[in-house]
C-alpha cells in the first residue's frame, strides 16, 4: 500500500478471513479433550431397558474407533482398524447408556441415551413446583442439550499460500435420535479444505496461548473471531490475555506520543528530488524501462490533502497540519497500547487491531463522534472514492516518530491469495489500488522493480539488481498506484541518515 503499508495489510502474506464453516448443520467442536457432561444416569427403577443401534460409516482407511462406556454394554467390539463402509453394533443397558467415543487424532465425543438431567434454572422458575423438581431423561452427543455434533482433529498443519492449510485432518460427525431405542450414527471422513483452515487457526491460537506473548495472542484472538473459531476457546484465550502485559517497546506510550509526535518537529529537506538508479548489469535490462505491464500507474500528487479536506478544515488553517494534530490527539485519547509497533513503525488501531474503515473511524470517535480526526479520515475516504472511483476497504494509520522509522519493501495485499504475516488480523477482498496521504515530515519512498512469479519483469541475468526509484513525499501529498504496478514493483520507506521529524501516513486500500 502506501509507502507505509504495514505488515498488517501491506506485506505480502495475507490474512483474509476464512469463511464460516457450516458442515451439514453440525456444530464443530474445539480441539480439546471433552469431558463428560455433569449429568447423572437414570435410576434403574425408573427407566426401562435402553437400546442403541450404533452405525459407524468410515471413509478413512485404517481409522480406529475407541468406545468407552460408563454405563451400558456393547454386544460386540468394533474391529481394529475399522473397515471402509458401515459397521453396526448394538448397545444396551438396564438403565441409561453413557460413554464417549473417539477416533484417533480427534477429541472424544461424549454421548448418552436416556440420561437423567435436571431442568435448567429458567425452566424451574417457569414451572410448577411439582414439575420443577422432576428429572428429565435425554439423549445427547457432546453436551446434554445437543443431538448432533462434529469433532475435528489433525496433526500440526502448515499454512502455505494465503489461508490454505497444508496437511490432513479427520472429521467425526455424530448424531443421536430420541427415545429409549435410539439410533446413534457416526460418520468418519477426511477434513475438507475449509475445515483444515479453521483447524489451523485453532492450532495457531492454542500455540499463542502456550507461548503467552501479549502481541501474538491478541492478534490470534482477532483472527480466530473472524474465522469463527469456537467461542469457548476464544473466551479462554481472552481471559488469559487479561493476565498479560505488552512488552516494553511494543507500543508507543502516551508520554512518548506527546513528546515525539509534535508538528513543530516536522522537517522538510531543501532540494529534495526524485532519484533513479537503473540496473547497471546491462544497459538493455528490461527493469530499466520502468514498467512491465500496460496500464501501470504510480504517481505522487502534491497538495492532495488540501483538496480532499476543502470545506472541512477552517480556511485559515493548513489542512495537513490540522489533520496531523487531530490524529495525534486521537491517539492520546485511545487506550494505552493502541499505537503499537509493526516492523519499523507504529500503527494506530483499536484493541483488536482491526483496520477496516469503520473500525478506524470508530477508534477516532470513541469518546466523541464530532472529533476532527474522524471528520478528516471520513473526508479522505469520501474524496478518494469520488476522485478515483474506488471503494475504500481498509485504512492504515502509520506513525513514524523520527528518521529511524521505516517500512520494509513490500507489495500491498490485493487479494486473499497473498500472505499478510502470522499475526495479521485483517480481512481482504480483491483490491485494485492504493492511495496514501502523507502528513508531517518529508520522507523518501523507495520503489523497486521485482522479478518473480507475479511480476511481468524478466531479469537481465543472475546479477540483475533491478531499477530503484526514490520518490519524495512531502506533507500534504498523496501517492496513488494501481494493481498492475503493485504486481511488478515493491515499495517501502527506508530509514534516513539525516535527522528527521515525525510523520503520519494515511494509507487507503481500495477495491
């Protein structure tokens, strides 16, 4: 994205949100050993004999089923391993049937037939005294109020390109009918692609919980919410997060913000101009043309912020200074930790690090819906959509406190097939352009040709260094580039040798 588009939605490595997994109306269980629910078996005097026909359909070669019964008995054990297709066994009991079944690599699933359950508190309060004291008998799987469930398991999965998880997993679908003579069905199959992706996110969340690092756990919680990981696991991680503290240096404190991000410290060097360094390996190097595809566009437009904020900023004030100060004020009003370190710079987001336009405006207007910062960002979004014909899908607020700050070379993420980093929390749709507005100190943007599988450039040989172009972005300017240029080039903000003051960039990712 902008010269400053961060690892969160800029660096090539995405985090598009995984689709909601709905597997034939079943609810997917978290990856953990499930405990038998707090229910009691029915009184043998009050219950007639129970029977259950257990039908297991296996689509996985060499699958092994383990059945543990606390009450009841099985008339014939299951073969090891299970054959492909259906295997039927009969369960019986003079009282209730209670136990759990598990398939290798998958968390156990508790089940029960005619298990004695006390009514809920709500049911008791709405019932007559006689009914409220009665015990009901229920058939269930996973928990006492469910008759269908899905459990999934997999060895450690690796996330390859984008969201896709590489590996294999097993899914166990379980259902039970009502009554004393119940039908218990189990289907064992390979996990589908979407299910593997969800499993991979569950594993990533559990790993972050084991490591106990605030930043990683916060990011994985946000990713898990967007990918519909089980609420119980997310709640457990959220409780753990409250016990942790961000590492020193992982965010910019309010004191540091007030000291470093002052407009009076902004700098602009004299004689700054664009510098081009062609590939010197060959005079005929394709990189030296400066473009590789038709329709490539990359421009720096001066005074763009003034045009965008016309009618919003009082006429006697400088638009870039007004918005810079407004964003710093908003950062000081946000909770400590909302300006957090990402690579060589800092980002202003909400606590969940969501960078959608709505989430960013929300953090700017948290205390007051009439803040200058909120008005300014809304105006930039409206201007960008009207002037360029785009739809803004994400907003990134980059804080560069001094000359040491930087943003590594990267492409902006224009689709779910790109990678956004292990802790990226964003959701992505197919995008076509980026517009980045610069406020405060002048900084150079380094634009480099790149020759890889996505680029149309071809190298001139093994020593091809590509072409480098250093463009200056002064306060109030904007940089605009489109998808063809983004495919064939990287961009970034290199650190400076000379002293430099603070800068804020507002990068808009556009569809």
